[in-house]
C-alpha cells in the first residue's frame, strides 16, 4: 500500500506534505526504471508449468504467447524467436487459430528486429497459411509475399507495423544476406503450397527401384517457383531429391516421381517416408518447406481433387527376383532308373548389368548315395564326381550371356529323395554381393510299371497253387514316363532250378512295340508248377530303346522286374472238371462230364470216390469207385449225366474217402478248382414248341 493519499492535503504540517511529495517522485522513478518484464516472464513460466500439469492446452499456449510478447518488449529477440518456434512446434496442429496467429506475428517481428533470415522466412510462411487469410487481409498478405521475394533477392524487408517503435539490425541482415543460406521451414496444416508424398506400392523388391510419388498444388494467389523436392527415408542411404525448374501458377498442380535403388542387404526391412521437402527459394537462398508435420505414421487419405487415393508412406522390401537364375533341362522327367540320363544346367544373366566374380555350384544331394551316380561323361555310368557336383568360376558375365554345364545321372532303384542344388554367388553392377540358391527335386521312377496276378485256367484269380496245377500269369505293363518308349522285347525268365514248366508259347510275349506315355499293355502266359514246397520266383525282362542324339543315336536299355512267389497250398487232392459243350446241355440228352484227380502228396493214396446225388440229373448217385494214385499221378473219370430239368442247375460234386482208412474216412484238404458249379440245361429241339412260340412272341419288340 502506498503511504499517501492522492486527493488529500496535510494542511497542519507543511513539512510532512513536502516529504510526501518527494516520496511520490522517488516511487514513480523506481517504478519506471524497474524491470517489470522479468517479473512477468517468471510468473508466466510458473503458470505455464502449472497448466501443463493440468493439461490446459489453450491456457498454456496463451501464457507462452504472452511470455514471448514480454521478450519482444524487453528486446530479447533471440529468446523470443526460440520460444515462438517452440510454441508452433508444440501447438501448431491444434485449432488455436487466434493464438497461433499472434504467435506467428510476434515471432515475425522478433526475427525482423534480430536479422534472423531463416526464422523470419519460417514465421512469414506460417502466416501465409490459408486459414489466416481472413485475419491478414488481402493487402497484408500481399505485403508478406513482397517481403518474401525481397528476402530472396538479398534485400532487407520492410516492417509491416508502421506504428511500432521496433527497429531492425541492418548489419545483421546484411551479414546474413552476404552469404548463401538455407532456411528450413516446418509446414503446418493448411499451407499455401500443398504437397503429398507416398509410395506407389506397398512392397518393392530388393535390387529394384522404389518409387515415391509427389503431388504439388498451389493453393495461394501467388506464383510459386519450385527449385527441387526430395524425401527423407528412415534408412538414410535412401534419401533422394530431384532438381526442378517449375513455376506453379495459382491453382496449378504438378506430379512427379522420385526413384532410389533398394539394396539387397535390406531385404525384409520396412522403409518409411519420414519427411518430404520442397525448395521454393533460389540456388544461393534455399527455402526448404518441410512437410514432416503432415505425414502420419500410418497410411492416410488425401483428396487430390479427383478421388480419395490411399497414400502409402510405409513399404516393405521383398526378396529380389534373381536375375541370374538357373535353368535345368532333363532328358527324361521324371528321370528313369537304370539308364544314364543327361541334365543340362545353365545360368543366364537376364539383367542389364555385368556381373563379376561368379561362383556357380551344382550338386546332387541325397540321404543315401548307394546306387546313385553322377558324372560329366555318359560313358562312365558307375562313376561319381567329387562332392557329387561341379563348380564353375568366372570373372564376369555380361547381360544376355550364359554359363552351362552338362551332367549325367544314373540310379539303380526308384527314389524320390534326390535334390539337385544350385548355388550362385556374384557381385552385381551396384557392387553388392548377391547369392541365389535353388533346389530342384528329382524323382527316379522305373520306365515301366509292371503288375501281375495269378489265374487259373478259367481266368479266375487265385492266391495259392498246388503242385502240377496249371495256372497263368497275367502281366500288366504301363509306360510310367512322359515319353514314347520303343520296346524291343519282353520275356519272362524263370529262376534257375525253379520248378516251373512253361506251357505257353514264347511268341505270346510282345516284340517291337511302341509305348506312348501312360499307355497300358496286358498279356497272359500259362505255366505249370511241379511238385515243390513253394513257388520259385521268375524275372520279367523288358528291353527298350532310348534315343541319345548327342551320343550315338538309339541305345538299348534293359529293365527287369522280379515276380513274387505264389504260395503252395497244403492240399492232398486237386480236382479239375472238364464239361463238354462249354457247360451247356439239353433236356434228357446225355451230357458227359470229366473229372481230373491229382495226388498232391508224396505218398500213394487209396481213394474211394463217388458223385453226389442230385434230383436234377440221372446217373448221379453214390456209385463208389476205388483207385490208387501214386505221388503226382492223375486219374480221369468220366460220367454221363442225363438232365431231368431245365434252367441253371448245380453240377454234382465228387466226394473222396480213404479206401483203407480204419476209422476216420475224411480226407485232408481237397481243392476243387476250375470245377463247373452250374450247368445251363435247355429244352431239346422240337420239344415244347407251343411254349417256345409264346416266349418268342413275348420277346418281340412292342410299339411304345
């Protein structure tokens, strides 16, 4: 509180009144010469920190703006510039138009007074934002642009506040203008020059070029000259820029692309546009507009006036498409066993650069190397190369040229676990070491697929055979390859010392056949097994021709297949039925039926045979016949049956007993194979004519 009363007079004591007047004069002097700005700046700083803790954004921005104004009044221009720049950086994205306008204006005045060219241009461009146009007015906007052009021409701009007592440091301006300078201007929302930077694709391949699309649009009423533009990528090696000489008139747009090569070492990494910049200055006075504040961390939508396009600022580097790729050409695919087959491996430079220091490796890999051979010459089918492969080294390989190697592979057995591995290592035109590994699976198959089944003389499949029983083998041969094969000969060779007795003719096997791909051929041969404990094994041999143009034309190849054994049955007696007239008879007419009985044991058998009774045939009944059969001997019995009924009738069956058995007369296993089970009996010719006519008429076609 002041110790005087402004309106009061001390009449009683003149001395006291004079002292009071002297005190007022002293107090006024002290108030006028005291540094009140420092006190206010300290209080604004304390209040700003308090609002920051309370997250009062607008109030804090206003306090910092007032603090900057105090710096301006105190003529601490540098501190004012730093504070106003910080305010724009922190609150530039918020919708605080009124406050931000004052901040920009305060910073512009401080930088003009201080002679800071870069800060002056930054605040000037900030005030040229489209959302400040109404506050500035057309006249002041034109003045700002005039000052911008003046600064680029190395002249001192004029003050925009005629009533202000501010003055600039001309010596500072002249010192700054006397040398080239670069002004970095952070662009906020609603700039007078719109710019968008985005990748044209979400992925790029290593070794190729990434493309960044740039779209510029002049949203002001001034003509803007653009000197260059560029981008800053998260990986510094990919930063790139492009020199331009483009002048955008008001409302004009311009599109361009920036390219930069992607390194192979960065395969799998993510690249992101951190900042885009546009230079609207001159060669010795660059004004770089930084659009980092407008680029989000995720893709965003930007309206280019035509449609909403997804602007991708993040891209991934995928593995490069190898430009030195191996090409493998097989003589047969799948490859065939037991024959030497040629494989050509070539590496061709499909790029546009010359590759140097090449190391090319081709190897054959397999868990089991038994019966697997690889060589570089066809006349050594059973030799192996060292490390099962070859290595080629070359100093350089020009665009379009190739390196080639020929290998010969042979396998004795089918397998699917073989891999032909190729490795290429070289230096590309950019000086990068590039490796390219590839694996080609190889399947070894037999040229022919052979299956067989055992048949009896009535072409029924059997699972076992008895001694001296005739049987047949039905072979099914299929061409498994993708090529046409020429077969010279097929023959079935019995194992040495086997008990087979061939009953078929050798000419039944095919000769000089042409097998197309996937074609199937079947043939049957008849055999008989002598007495033995088991059926020995035979081998089917197929001789075929392979065409080898590079060597000597056609060459003969051989493929063998081992036929599995057919188990022997443990029967004592084998019975076979032979019926005349192919199992057909006529009513009341004699029909002979013949049985062949074979002793399959090693002893002499005393047998008693009889035929089962049947109501369908005459002469069928328990007429026993005793016979003695030596080991392996065969006895033939013939009966004459008279059919008593028509239709499909059951054939009478033979019954066997031991003739000299004391107790149990049952005989151990009896095989009745090739026995006719049913006989069709028809009416005799001329009998039952009236019924036949009815049946015939009933079988005639009827209209409808």
